């Protein structure tokens, strides 16, 4: 009987069961002096989620199971001996596998005599009317065989009355629900709520994790107080959160059928208690846990770092970060370093050519083993090492998908008590905030390392004197995202100087809605409406966004729109567009409230929305799939004189209730009017001429960069500029790092492994022509993504691996042309993507006894390049500017 037929069988039984009267099972018991014999079958399939011509792995097994009672207490507790006899296992070769079970016979798996002997060793359970109270066996037994016996024992676990309970079985401590009639019971197990020993790990960011969808149902048939049959079926679907078609599915079925209850069996053993009864048996027995034991597969073909070092001098690592071959090499080194010893890692770092050292440092951080971190601690001298290498280490730590406490401790130790270059100190402080946030998301907020990190930030903030220092500590708090620091952020937001207040409000913007309390909203109203003092316009706009983005009150929306009448034209235009854009975004939290407010003609009229400045705010979708929404947003705020005050470009992902800012680049400039001899508005102080950039990648804000500060600095950098693009981010990082152990009810184990690497090369170029009064900026992003997703099934004398590898390369360009020779300012934005080559490789590997096989299939293609249409006004402006250039 194949799995589809079994599914139908269970559905039919469930339907029939639903029409019967509810009741309780008869009290369950095994009689003395009888050897009960059951026929046991096991059927497990491991396959791809998507329909492919390459099929996965299929394992079958059957055995005779003997059960007899050794002892019984008058209260109903029984000691049962359970023994497996004549187990036979089979698997389907690749060319013979079919979903409907038809086709050539399966191939038998040869079990060694040692395996057969271990399988036949009996186990003992303390059992009371269907409940397994304790499990006894030989703790020296192979984990794979011991787990199979746990899976078999779990089939004898049944509750005679309806209701919900917590049971201990091979799946762990699980909540189960019973529906019971007079002679049958259906058990539904909530596998998502099972408590099991912790094996494995997961990425902090859920967007880069997996979706696990398990189900488990068991049908028990009982007659004359005896379990006649058990049919247990479970399924698991594990897929990428970003792409549900990449993943694996597991179908497993167990069946236990009574074939004989009349054969004479051993007599009961004497004893007043359970321990005496156990002592009278001749078999090895120790109390064992019911939960599945973790089995670690030994990798016999994995390359070792020591072997690599022997041929290291003749090997070169290709260092084009944006090529997918480099990303695959990065992942291989991460795995290699994870298994390596400290002395070998240290030797690699010291022997490597200078241009390859950053690559190995990133791999050592990503490996995050005790040995790799100890090697990094010895290798990196923060007083002597190049600044670029130290920044590489710090940012590799910040982008870690699942940082450890030891990694944070290493960063803190390297920063403590040393005279560091300003760039390294600033980067280190910012990185501490990111590590604190990710550790707190792993429920490690109370650890000494995290408390030390938070203390470092808060003490530094309290003792900082310079405005630039305050800003760095506030950026670190923005990365840390700790709710308990909100009062501190509010104080700096309301009382700090312009740059400090802006940094504090920006930090508050990152908090989810549940932390934006009425107290926070009152402070944002005071800032936006300038109740206590004047604030810089970008700070006021950020405060308004907090009010609009977090369950806004209708009165807040109305007051913000009413205030635009008193604001400068550019600021008013920008804010009105922000409000209007919320109406067009289905996922925007203010959409419903704004829609209701805009129905009021006293608000939505020409008097308020007729002011037409050059500022703009736009957001829209780039890619929409069943799993994710990727968006691009662009905000441009101009001064009244027509100069760019602030631009923000944002690429975000939204998936299953989670949002991730993949890349967010903000460029700010001020004082441009004075450079060209224009006066500031009446009542305003003349700002210092400056321009700078702040960037956020994968929700980690980097150290802010100042392009120039003051006219002299600007002239020096213009004259000394090489015209070459400036590297913003260049390196390799792990986006996905997930390992999950799935114990099947049969006792078999599936290990799911996911590793996704990204090679990223982002460069920016700015060309300022004072004579032609033109500004051109170009941000070029080249990247490669490599994802390795695999599932391993382990059974006695059989192993199977189903693997999916995906790779792609992409290049995205964002160009800006700004012409400020006339009013209004003319500006053209272009966002384009080059063609995207991609490839998928599917591999199924099996090992049965001494035989092994591997089958691969693949597919590849190229997605055409495209230019994104941002909005109508931009398209018209680009046509005008580009035509003039021709």
C-alpha cells in the first residue's frame, strides 16, 4: 500500500469515526503467559517539494514484533518486553522510484550480523493502560537502532479517553489531542509545539530561514482491551521562506497489525515492584529517555584544512567577489574552518597572501567555532593591523546570521583600552549594537556578554562630549533595538542638538509598533509641531513618519496635513506625498486611517494639496511572488533654493509578516546655497557646508561617512579626486545558516541543512561640476548568491541525501543626474538591472550497505535585464535631460 492510498484510508476512517458515538476505550491490558505477535511496516519518502524528473529517496522496512507481559502491579502498571525479529529493509533505486508505488521491486538492504543482533535485543517499558511510563534498554546500543525501538514503542502510547495531554515519545514532549470512540482513537500530535533536546541553529532573520509545516495523525483500533492495529502517518514540508518551491518533503508511515494473540509465552517474573521484576531479567537494561537521540553523520569526503594547507602555496583563490564561484568557495571555507583546529586556522591566516587575508578572516568569523574565534583573537592586532582588515572583521561580525556570545566578547575585548583609529572605534561601537540585537533575538539578552555590550554603549553615550561621538553611540542604539533604551532616545531626541536629535529619532523609527507607546507619540508630536523648541526639518519629518507608521490616530493624520499649510513648500510637498503614498501601499499600516481622513473635503482639497515643490516620495513593488514582496522606495527633499537636502533610496523585502531593509542609502547635503552665493531663508541660521552618507544593509546600519565638511575640504577633495568609484561594501557574508534535526515518529532522523552565501561589491561615484552646476551620482551593486539546501536521512545500514543548490549573479545600477543651473531643479533617476544568469543543481545520493550511488540533474537560464519605471514625473524629466545631453 503506497502513501497516497494510506492517506485516503486514514481520511475514510476519520470520516467514519466522526459519525460514531463518542466514548472511551476499554481498559487496555496484555494478558500473562501469551506471546503477542505484530506485523510492523515502515515506509519513508524523502523528496523535493517541486515536481522534478529526479525523484528522492524511498525506504521500506518490515519486521515481526513480539510483546509479552513480564509483571503486573495490582494498580494496573505492567512491565512489557518488546522485541524486533527478522527486520528486512529495502530501498528504491533511482530509476525504479515512482510516486504511485508501481514498478520494479525494491532492492533489499543487506544488514550486518552485528546490526541484526542489536535489533533483536529486547527493550522493556512500564505501561499502564496505554501510557508508557518508563523505557529501559541498553544505553551502549547504536543511536540509530535505539531510535528505531523508540519509534516502535511510541506506537503503544495511546490515551483511552478523549482530550488533550502532553506525552513523552520519540518526537519529544508533545501536546496531543485524542478523539475516542468505543473501539478506536485518533491521535493528533502538534509537532510544532514539541519540546526536544536542542540540536542545530537558525538564522536570526526569519526572512532568511525556513518554513516548517509538519502534521502527524495516528489511528488506533482496539478490541477486547487489546491494541489490534495502529496506523501512524506524518508529513513534513521544509522550504525556504523566500522561495517555497525550494525545499524538501518527508512522508512517513508506520503500521502495526496484530497477527497472533494465542501463542504461549514466557510466564510472569516474580517481584513485588518494578525494579525487582526488571532485576530478574537477563538482558541489559538502563532507564532511557523516550526522545530521539541525535545522530551525527560522519563526513568521510569533506575536505580538511590541514590537507588544504599542504598544497596551499600552489593554490589561488579567485577573488572576484561578485562571481558565484567565489561565493561557493567562501561557503566551502566556512565549513572547512568550522571543523579545523586553532593552530591550522592561525597558520592559514599567517601564510595567506595579503590580498586573500580578508577573505579568510570573513570565513573564520562566519565559521564561528571556538577554534576560529581563538585564532582570530591571536591574529588580529588592533594596534597594528591595517584599518581595512579590521573593518572587514568588524562588519563580518555585524552581518553574522547567528552571532555567538563569544563573538561579541571578542569584539569588546579588541576595542577595550586601546588607542584606535577613529574609523575603527566608530565601526566597533556601531557593530556592538548589531551583535547585541541579534543575541537578544536569540533570547540571550541576560548573558554577561550582552550586558557588557549594552553597558559599553550607554556609558559611552553618557560620557560623550563631542556631537559626532554622541551620534555614533545613538547609531549603535539604533542597531541594538533595545526597548529599555527608548527613554534615553526620547531625551536626546527632544533635548539634543540638531544632528543628535536626528540620530535619536532615526533610532526610534526602527522600533516595531508595539514599542511606540503613547509617551513616544506625545514626544514625536512635540518635535513635529515644535512645541518646546525649533527642530531641523529632517528631524521633524522623521517624527511625523513615526506618527504615521505606527497605528496612527485620525487626529494625528489631520494635524500633520493641517500643518503642511504653514510649512515651506518643499517640506510640505514631501510630507503630503508621504501621506498620499500610504494610500497606494496595501501593506502600509496607516492606509485605512488615511483613507478615512481623505474622505473629508475639508482636508482633501486644492487648498492643501496644490503646493507643488520639487521634493518627492515614491515607493512601489519591484518583484511580487507568492512568498515575498520586494519594494523600492525613493525620497528626495529639496531646499527652498532648489538644492538637494536629503535623498533616501530603499530596497526592502516583506515576507510572511517580516520586513528586511536589504539596502538603504541616505545622502544628506546642506549649505549648498552659500556655496553659490545665495542667502538662507529669513530666521534660519546659515548651515555649514557639508555632505555625507549613511547606509544600512540587511538591517545593520554602518558607520556614517562624511564626504566633505566645509568649503576648503570640498575643494581639496574635488581637486585630489581620482575619478574612480569609491568602494562602499565589498566582501562575503553568510545570509542563511540553518541546521534542524527532525525526529520522525518511526525513530528515523532527518537533518535539514541550509547555507546561503552572498558576495557583494557596492561602489559609489559622485561627480560634482560647479561650473556646469551639475551633480551626477552612480551606485553600482554587483552580487552573487549561492544557496545550498539539503536533507539527510539516516537509518541502520542506509543513508540518503537530497540536495538542491541554487546560484545566481546580478548587477544593479542606480544613477542620478541633478542639474541646478536653473529653477526648478532638473533631476533624472535611473534604476536598471543587467541580465541575471541562474542555475539550479539537484542531487540525490544514497548509500546502502557497501553500495552507493549519486544522481544529478540541473537546469539553468537567464532573466533578461530590465529598467524600472519609477514614476511618471521622473520619466518625463529623464526624457528632457537625456535629450538635452544628446
